[in-house]
C-alpha cells in the first residue's frame, strides 16, 4: 500500500475532490496546514502598518491506496490543482506497512 500526500492551494480543494471522485476514489483525509516553500512569505498592510506573513495556508490531502493506483491518482491531482504558478504545492508518496479497520479488525487492503 502507498500513502499519497498532496499539499495544495486551499481554493483547489473542491476541484480535487471532484476529480478524485470521478476516478473512483472515495476515501481521503484533509487537514488545514500552514507552511512555506519557495513562496516564502508575503507582506500585507493593515491600517497603515505592514506585516510580514511568513506562513501560507495550504491543504494537506492524504490518500492510502493500493500501489497499482498511484499513477492514476497522481495524474488526477496534477490535473485538478496545477496552475503553473509558484505555490501549486507538492506530492509525496510513501510506503504503508499495514492498515487496520478498527471496527472489524480487517487488515491490509481490505481495511481501505
């Protein structure tokens, strides 16, 4: 099994969910996060005072799938969220040793 983690722009969340549902993915976790990469931060002015905003709001999407589905899902993520601008995000893929459905005790891909 594989874990796919995608860090994306918040405004692309609904588009990504729609795209994943269209290819049969119906289980994922979404977390609101803050961070920075090559974007660094930005400055905003409020009531005449300029503030440096170091962290940008992002969304982390986590999907656990069978390894055979990884390429299809990665392509769907790229299609849904890519703008070509700095800040589009990142996709990370890692191994999962096991999954256990607490309610039934099922393990492995049966627990997904």
